[in-house]
C-alpha cells in the first residue's frame, strides 16, 4: 500500500465519539474547502458502521449544502431511520461550526434472487496502455501543477482528452469521457471500505464531462464549479484496488447547473456502480 492510500484509508477510519456520532478530519494540505468525495465517503462509513455486515449498501443520495472547512473536524450524526426485514435506511448529517454542511441518505439490502442483466461496457484500451493522469498534466502545466495527482491515492488514467486539452483544441470536444481508475495499492478485504473509496473517487472527474462538451477547463481562468448533489447505486460487488472503467457523460447543462452521469465497469465488463451528479458550473469573462 502506498503512503497516500494509507492516509486516505486513515481518513475513512472515523472516530466514534458516542452512539451513532462519529468524528472525521481532512488532509493536512489545507485547501480552501473540503473535497466533496471525502465527506461523502466518510458519511457512508458512518452509516455503514450502524448496519449489519450482511446488508451491503445499494444506493445513496446526498446534498452538498455548505462548503466544508478543512481546518476543523467534521461531526457525522447518524439517524437510524428504519431497520426492516429486507432493507435498512440511514440518514447522516455532517456538522461544522454548528451548521449542517452535507446530508446523505443510504439504503442497505441483503441480496435476494431475481432478474440479472447489465449494460455492456464500451470499448476502451487496456489501462496499462494509458498514461497516468499526472504525466499528462505535467506536459500541459509543468511538474509543480501535477504534484497533487502524483501523490493521489487514486490512480487515474483518462482515455480521451483532458478538459484543458479540449479547451485549447475545439476538435477534441466530446460528449463522453472514459477514465480508468483504481486505488493506488492493495486494500483490506472489507466490502464497505471498497464502496466508500469508490464514493470518494466518483466525485473526482464526473463534472469534467460537462466541461468537455463546451471547451471549458478548471484552469482556463473563467470556469468555477462545485458539486450540488450526488447519487450512487451499487449493483454488484467489486474491489476498488482493481481497475475500474468510469464512463462519464453529460446529458444536460443550463442555468449554471450541469448534470453528469457515470457508469463504472470492472475490467471484465461487469457494471458495478451507476452515478448521477448535478454541479454548479459558472463562467466569467476571462481576465484581460
């Protein structure tokens, strides 16, 4: 396990401070706000720790309400909404400075016999043939700008153009983004941990599918954004430390809000996760 992956797993290992109350922290790099995937992954950890292990999560729905402050702890309060014969429901509120910054509802279900089918995985080159994200960023921006992704606990490999490349070359604009990803090292055999790590990773690249259609980039000096809500459905078991293909697209954008959706496939072609997210996308005139 790499040092950066170990630090991420430490972040997901919440401290229980009371029954159904947990405390989390943010990395020490002190960004302006807490990364949305972090708070979503930690909230799912909190919910999952109040549910029997034989009931894996099958869906979550979350809202990002206020920016998180990375300098202070996050308090996760779990509401045990329902414990039924087949389903368990949990609601998690995340508190900072006395205010709710994030809410998550998650449903857990013990698998039962039933119909079984899934969408096919699109064609993609093998992940080993795709250069790591940090290498491509270094070519575009230089070594210092790529530092975060060299130290990233998630190995990201974009099959197609990066948003900054599409911004510079209109011929590269596309309506679909394919990204191979996996945890950068071997993880423990804890199914909840793998699901929570995928929840963390799912917020890293999804809004880029909106930018790719319009030739926008987070680095163009005029585009800013933030996640507004996030929904995930977990269809089949998977390991986050094995290659997963994240297929992303944006069916709509209007009124400074863009909708992005994704499907996650194992390297063998099994659909394991579906994701939908709405994001705030604001553009301003470029500085003269």
